[in-house]
C-alpha cells in the first residue's frame, strides 16, 4: 500500500535534488493524495471512475497553446548535413516568434550552438522584448 505521506517525502526529495525546488504551500500532499487514490482505483479495477475523474480534472485546466516549430531550409529542401543527422532534436529550440517575411527569415541565420564543459547546451535569451 502506498501512503500519501510516504509519497510526499519521496516526491519532495526528488524535487529538491533534481530541480532545487521546495514546495511549501501544502499542494504536494494534495497531489500525492490524488495519486494514491488513482493508484487504488487502478488496483480495484475502477477504471471508469478513474477516467471520469481525469476527464473532470482536464476540463478544469486552462488550455495552453504551444508554439509552432520553425522549419529550416534544410527540412524544406529535404536535404540534411551529416552533422544534423545524429541529433534528432536539433531543431527543437527553433521557435517561430510571429509573422515575418521570407526575406526577414533569410537574414536571421541560426547561431552556432555553444556548449559548456559538461556538454550542456548554453541557451541565451534575445535582448528584444
């Protein structure tokens, strides 16, 4: 049997160790209680009740619209360099920031990616706001 208090301790430790985050508003216990109740529903094969609960929860959540990924000239041409073939997520950070002309897109060349000593990609925010 999984208890909400035990799960809260585990999740709290994971949040702190992995994301340097501390939850102090009491919401973590509420989330863990819900997770434990969903787990019990699954064990008791109450899937119809579980699906109904999840659908109610989804209906109350605000809709979040994602941004479209910008296609590069390489994707449009159907060609790719050998450098990009190994990296499936090479264009994941290329995001279209609004309507712009084709000439404007050609002027904005993607910059060379920077990596730190541990191999993490350095992401810099643009100064335009």
